[in-house]
């Protein structure tokens, strides 16, 4: 059964993100073509990003103005919301909290920088090696979810596994203590865990986080999830949503959260 029309994609990027060239209108057209009920733009804001990755600053005024105009323009076709993917770092609390306090619909908190480096690039792994590089990511993620309350959902928890050079020989269980700490903290703070289908789009074989982590989240009492493709181009909007929704139902989830003015509303998975 195709359930796309019952779902919304709550993590998409456009040309307002430094790593996307997609016009917002192209993203909207793709969402409409796939029968989605709504999308939430969550373009990147990662202040003082490492030089090798370029600037991930966001023009807040231009972005919110443009999205407001699009929401009005397409109001009869699809519901459009304006959010942000905020790069969390342990040393930027006041700055990030100020950014999150703007009038967004939705704030995703993600880790893109660890110890001053982006794990996407070889330089991060050069000195640490694979095992320590992965450990430092999860340690940083735990520190940030404990420190910050300014986000609604924690983004792509185990995405770092796809950046291990030559294929990853490690599993989430190798870092279970840290991952349990992250999940328990999210649950205690009433924060959502994002289910991000980019891993499927990139051929990893599973969404982020992997089924084992999602199962563990349920075992620990977690119920709050958000659903997003992390699309940076139109072709990936809503990617893998049918199979991901089926997996989530198998694991005991029957709904996900969508945010409007930072207030979460439960949506059925179908």
C-alpha cells in the first residue's frame, strides 16, 4: 500500500543550505508528485564551520521571508513549514540558543563537527582512527543532548558510520553505553529522535538510526520520533518512506511528530 499521501517529510534542504543547489520550488514539486501531505524545510545553520567544509551560515531574514511566501503560494496544495537544522557544539550554547529562539516551526539538533573537524573529511579520521573517531562522535552527541534544550528532535544519530573509510566494521553495540545515554536523555527531556532515511538513499541499507537503535529506543520507553529524508535534491524527497514506516510499525511505533511553531502534533504512520 502506498501511504505517502499520509506522511510529511520533515527534513529537507534547499539552496539556502550551503550543500544544496535545489530551488525550494523544485523540492515542493517533488513532494507534491510523491503525494506527501507536507514538508518542513530545515536548512543548515552551523556557525563557524571548519574551513574545509565552507560556510554553513544561514541568511535568516531572506530564508524565513521566502518560506513564508511559498507557504502562502502553495497553501491549497501542500502544507509548508519553515524549520532549521542546527549544528550543536559543546562550546556555542548562548549563540545556538539565540538562533533556536527565532520563530521557527521546527528545530533539528545535529552533530556535524567533533573536536573542530567535520567527520565527512579525512582529516577528522587521520589522527583518531576509526574506533576513536566513532567514540568521540557519540561522546560529543551525548554531551550536547545533555547540555541543550533548544532543539525538538535529534538528527541522524548514527550517520557517522557511513563516513568510515573502506566500510565500517563496527556496529552500534560497540558504543551501546554512549548510545543508551543519548536515548535515555532524549526520553527524559521529552525530545524526539529523528528517523532519517538518507541512509537508504545513499545505499547504506537502513535509515538513521539503524533498526537496532530504534528497537533499543522502544525498549527504553521512547515513543517520540520525527520522520525526514534529509533530501538535498528533489529526487530524494520522501525517499524510502513506505518501507521505513512499515519497519517503524513493526517496532511498535504507530505515529510520528510534526511541529508547528515548535509545538508537536502526533501524525499517524498509516
